[in-house]
């Protein structure tokens, strides 16, 4: 059973990618046995300068998922390439840098630093959708011109595989995906977390300092699946499903809807071997249905129209 895939300019042994914000930089976790079933790993979101992240409570469990307000805690692009990238050279799987692209002013110097390490980085995933930093409305308003400039700049500065992670709450997510395609982006990742909130009834206050936080986990899976279906009808570049995938059935549903690969995150907090279990389930499904290759089911629910 061939479960390999080619997505966004990368050839992967498995279509399961660890999403950003989940996997630590500990090099032991980037090798077997922890990478069994994993096709690639996205780094934590990187910013030009180091960030301490948001104050106060950062993780809150809710029915069907997790709320997080991490706020892109990271060592900065320079700190990452100096302190962590050398330790990950012996990794088993491709490394995808998740890069916060909040503005052109921050993007340009970040890309210039990463460009010197292009041979050590397998792809860049532009993060234009983190709900836990900056102004709260930045992902909720129309910004096609701004994103076009960001995508164009990134494409000019990075010749390798380049992806963009969009917000599920954008008022123009299909238009943003089309702009990504026009600017030469290799794949769009759908999507990031949804804005939610929680109230601590004992303190009688919102749980998070920013009031709102990003919701992930099984509760958002049907919402993400719908986005993948709708966007893949309009773009010819690869679409990567990301949001609430917790089982092999979820992953297969994404492939049937047109996703070329999927990212998983929250489920790994409960089961670190979730990728191995999900990949095994995908293999059994393909075998039971008489398929020899994963690519045979991509877009199958749309009549193969991908």
C-alpha cells in the first residue's frame, strides 16, 4: 500500500504532517520512534524577534477541543537557526518552518535570514492567521492587497516549497487562496484555529488575558472539512487540511474532499503515537477498498474533480 504523497513541492512518505505549535525542538522527538507515521513536522511559529508569548493562562480544555493563547512564544528566527536547526540535522522527516508573516517589515528580514539556510529547510509555511497576536481584527477584515504583497515578497525571496496557512475566519478565504496561487505559492493550508473564549466561573472572569483564544480539536473538524471542499473547487494548487483531525476516518474524509495531505496537532497531546495509528488506519482503508495508492482517493468524493 503506497501512502506516500507529493504536496506543495515536497515528496512525503506519509501524508500526515505535525502542525505548528505542537512539536518541541527536542531533537529526540524528531527521530524514530516518535516519527513513526509522520510525513513532516512544522516548527513552532517563528517571528523575527524572540517572543515570550502571552501572559496568563495559555491552555484551557473544553468539550471537543482545546483553547490556546500561546501567542507565538519562540526564540526568533535568528535564535532558531543558531540554536535549534543544527540539532535537527539528523532528523528523520522533512522540516517545515512556520514563519509568522504579520507584515512586510517583519517578513523581509526573516526571509533573508532563512534564505542562508535553504539547504537545511524543506519548506516554509507562511503563517498569516495566528489569532493570538496583534490586533484582534487583523484576520477578520479584508486584506487582499496586503496578503498579495506578502506572498509576492516571500516568493521572490524563497525559491523552495512555499505554503501559506490561512485563517478559517477570513471573510474572503477563497479569494486569499486564489491570490496565493497567483503569486506562486505551492500550497494553502486550511486552516488555523477558530477564535473562541472561556469564562472561569470560579473567578467570574474570562480565562484568557486577551479574552479570546484559538480553538482546535475535534469540534472544528466539520468546519475545516467544508473549507477544504470549497477552496479546492477554486484552486489548482495543493490544499492541506488542518483542523480537528483525530482519526483515520477524519484524514480519509479530507483526502476524499480534495486535500493532498493533512496536518494534525491537538490529538498528539493525548496520543503521541496518533500519527502511527492514523496512518495504519489509512492503509487498512485503502487495502479494503482495493486501492494501491493514496492518490487514487484524492477528491474522490467530488468525482475526482481536483
